[in-house]
C-alpha cells in the first residue's frame, strides 16, 4: 500500500456515534425480532458498521432508524 491508499482507508472510517447507533440497532433488532429475522437484521447492521458503509447506500441507516424507533415505541 502506498501513502495515498492509507489516507483513503483511514479517511473512510465510521465515526463513533454512528457505530454506537448501528450497534444499538443491531441489539434492538435481535430483541424485537427473535429468531432468524432478528439475527439477519443484526448481522447486516453489524456488517455495515464494519465495512459496508464504504458502499454508500443509506438503506441500512434507514433500517437502523426504523428498528430503534419501533424499539422506543414498544412496551
């Protein structure tokens, strides 16, 4: 790797508040949707947190927001 590649990789790291948001959504998904559905949602959210955010889609962020919103509403 040359210096330019290192700078690009470091510059694309996700910030801590976003990581915490996605981690919270992953945990909420498992609690809210027991079984395979919750596990799938959780794995997708965590995978996005690690490296998927480099792809640039906002679908996972919308899913995370909806899961957390549902979690706040449910008793």
